[in-house]
C-alpha cells in the first residue's frame, strides 16, 4: 500500500519512491528495444575528461563557493563547492549563468580609445602597452596640475580591491564603493553605534534555530543569497513563525504566516511602537539588559509618546497587531530576529530605522544566543607588507586590509592631509559615514559641482553610475567634467560609454583574485583561480593595476610577480599555503559553540562600544549632537492621483548588471509596473496595457502594467535594473523602464547616504 499523509493524499516520500520505480522501469524498457528503434550514425561517444577549478561567484555579492568544470581549456559548467559555508554546494540560476559572462559575444575584448563624443560609442582598438602608457600619462597630468586628490576611484565588485590600492598609492583619499552610500550604510552604522558590531553584508544569524522572524521588507527568497535563503528555509521548516512587513506581497510574503502591508516609508514608526510596548510591558530580557545594556531609562522616556495607536494612523498597521507581535516575540526570545531590509537607503531617517531594529534585537537579548545572532569564527590573514599610503583616512591595522575602518569607523582630521571630497568620515560634514567605502552619491555631486576642490580624473572598476543611483543629470555632468576617465570592466554599459580609455578585464572565470576571507559559524579562506584562459585580449584586475603601478612609479604597492605569488605570501603569513588552499578550494576553522554562542556556554558577550555595552542611546551620537536620530521624522505621502514609487530585487537578476546576460534575460526580459486593481480601475488600466509613469520632475517613461492585488492601492512597484540605452548591450537595450529615473535622490540627514524611496509618481494610460 502506498504511504499516505494525514490528508489522504500521497506523501512526498511515497511520490518520490513511485517516481524512482517508474524511472527504473523506463530505463529497463529502453534498454530492451533501443537498438531496434535508434539508428545512430556513429558509435556511442565517450565524453572527454574535464578539469575542476575552485572559485567564488561574482554574479551577486554573496560570493558563493564554486567548483567550475572546464574542458579543452574552456569552462562549461558551474557547480557549488559543497565545503563552502555561504552556499553549501548550491548555485542559483544567476550563478549558473556566469558562464555567459565569459562567453558573451558583446563583452569588452580589447583595449579601446574613444574617438567620438562621450557616450557616442565610437572607439578605436589599441594595444595594451599603448593603452596603459596613455592612462599613466593622463593621470600624471592631472596629478601635476591639480594634485593627487583630483583622482576619484569608484569600484563595484569583488575585484575592486587592487584599484582602491592603486588610487590610495597615487595619493587620493577619494575612493568609493556604492555598497555604503547607496545600499547598506545606514544598517551597518546603526549596529555599530548600538552594539559596536557591523552586522551587515553576510549577517551572522542563527537562522536554522530562530523561532520568530519579523521581516522588515527583507525579501530573502528573491534577493536570493543561497546560504542565507537555505538557512531561513531550514528555520521555517523547524517551526519559526514569519511575520513579513512590506507594502508588496512578495514571494517571501507568500511563505510567511502573516503579511502586514505597511505604508511605504513608515517602518520606523512601527518599530518605535514595538519598542514602546516591549519596554512598557516589561517584555525585554531583564537579565541581559541589566548586565549588558545602558540607556534604558533615557530610551523609555523617548518612546513614551510612540504608542501603537499613534503608529496606526501612520503605518495602517492595527495597534493590537503591534501589541500581539511584541508579546509573541517576547515569548520566543532570545531565538527571535528583527530582520532589516538589505538596502536601507529609503527615507530621510534611515539611521533611526536601523537603530530601532538593533534596539529591538538587543532588548530581546539575541546576541550570542542560539536562534539569535552568533559571533563568527574568523581566520586572520595579514595583508602583504606595503608602504604607508600618503593621505588621510587610511588605517593599516593588522588583519584589516589596506583601508579597513572596522575598528575605527569615525575619521579624525590629520593636519596637512587632504580630506575626502564626499565628506565621508570628515568632521563637520558626514562624520558617521564610513570612509573606507565613502558616499558614492555625494562623490558624484562633488565631481559635478567641482566642490570642495577640483576632481578631474576618474577610474572606475565595474559598476554603472547611471543605474545604481537616481540622478542621471548629476552623473552625466560629473562624467563630462572629467579631464580623463578610464574604465576597467568586463561588459559594456552606459557609464563606461563615457570613458576615454576602456581596459577590458578577464571575467571571474579567467583570473585569480584576492582571497575570500569570511566569518560564519565556521571561519574560512576561499580561492578564486582561473578555470580557463582568457578568451580575448583581456587582463585580470591585479595585472592591470600592477602594470599601471610600474608606469606611475608605484610598483612598491604591487611587489609580486603574479597574483598567485601574492596569495601564497598572504597565506604563509597565516600559516597556510596556496598549495594547501588548492586542495579543496577552501580552508576552514570549525564551528565552536563556545565562540559562536558564548552566552550559551557560560561565557560573556563582548560589545566594542565606548562603554563596552549595548548603548540604546549611543554615546557617539550624543558627542555629535545627533540624539534625535531615534525620533520619528515625518515622511511624504502621495496626494490624490499620486502613488508611492517602490522598486526592488528579483531572483533572476542582480542590480542592473545581468539584464544583458542571455540566459537570465530569457527568464525576465523586461520589468513591469505593479499596480493594485482598484487603482488600475480608476485609471482605466487593464493588465498588460502600456502606461506612462512620471515623477514631479517630469522624469519617467513607458512600461507595461501588471495589475495585481499583491500591492497596496497607494503604491506602485517595478523590478530594478532595466531600461538600458547603451546599444552595445544587445540583449537588454530598450527593454523595460529604469527605476533610476523615478527614485528620489534625497540625503539621509545623519549619514549622508542617499534616500531613494521618497518620490511620488503619477500613472496614466497610454
């Protein structure tokens, strides 16, 4: 008899058993009569042997471990490295499509010099030596005329490190990565101020053992970071309750126990009311707070006015729902987690939102507890020996990279040294912004306005300023202001069409890169090695920077003959070797509950804040006169005929990088505008019809409508990354509408990061 579940339907196990039996029968049947029915024109072919090479993925920023198969010198299949903690051997659709990065017919294949106007895509091929000589000559011209600080370097990718090193060696402090100012910055600063720990990027959450997830728009199934998604699925399978808070019913919402369709821009009000209930009701972890927390009395006074009833009018979440959620989480604590959105650059006070999330997690005592936040294992791998960099804002602490500010996030003035043009970490400007990554949004403005001093040369490593920001005019003006712009990239895009010289990079399957050093339950070091020789006349990022350093007199910063030699040097400083790393593609330090969960094992938590404790009212904010960050700041609402404009991720694409990938474009060739049926009916819009979307500045364009009840009636949504116009992007060009034309470009008032979610739009039927 077939196994059944309680509902009377065949169980999944029984179904799989029956399918296995069918497969065996079918195979047997085929073997009996295959020769009679199939007339092969040749003998059965034996596939050639293949090689396996180690790597980590570059199709998003989670960096899953890879095992790449190659045959006849060319990669043909990407698998996951089962030893890698960030993906457990799993590779998503984006990861599999990495093959098409290397084999894309329109990738950048040789150095080129612009022969027409910027953006016109008129080029002439040139040899590498000529290109590198020209780049060095032009950079030195700018340096002689304006000083080294006139160079800006913007990088966006896992390969950007050598370009940062080259720029710092050149003498400029003006290097940025969009990861801070355009994405995660407020989240990292919030946790650093409250707990002294960044908790951003690959967050150290004990997902499998968590019993309650309060997801603040964290669309974990569609942002699709494999290890995180797998851990969350395991946690849900183990009985965790999921409350999902988002104006849109995402795939993650469909897996939740409860969806709260909150009004956009109001998460902070909802969280403040939760803090109010937790404190007033005594629902916090009293023992943890007594031992590890300061500022409870001051916080209690500040949140007294933020009642559930107060937030109901702002968020549309019922007051009783807030009270119930607070009680449910308290009952499950400490195995609970308030999950921040990954991109927290939305409102005028993202810092307040991020701090409220960190405060709630701390009140529930989740630090260093099972089902909460764990302390990662790490393996210290020192940097190679380098000369000091000749400018301000550079930390060379042991084990923390060329310019890692993890232990000194707030810059100090250095007499006689030029400060950053974007103001990141600069006293009196944006002292909370991390000067390691900078404020890319503010750097574009500094380049456009040539303020506070001339910025006349630009070096970019990947990225696309037009599509990862929300102010085309400022980016275009900045690019046109450059005396010289050199772009290093694998693929064409709108930003590098403005370059004077394009330096074509080898894809991540064709090169070595620096070590991946990570901290999870297990500490690890992972390898990226070439799985194939470059298909075209391209070079890896480290080789490009070394060649430029030799021409700029900076070769002391790139002392090794090869990237492999550099990796071996770093590994030997840590007691390992490249040969050892090549055995499995990864070296790991085992998980250890005494380190990961010290409070479960009789140990103590460590919080590297000025007081050594969780600071509910951060002393660093008090010193800067920014105590108001926790307070609610009113946010805009749509007028009659307007909608909140929102955008986000989908599992098929990464930012604006993958729409030209042939395989991924097949799954989603263009984006649509989500609009609620009631709103659509008022405007006479039917599903699939073309509409025009415009913001108050008149920006926008045409897009097909997706009429769906999965979104609030006062809100519209589209997937990020479409609307490309560069004709070299032969698969993506002219498809969909760019959300970058519609997002706001306001500043977060405490950090200086961009606030993209504050625009209202109109929608009209075409």
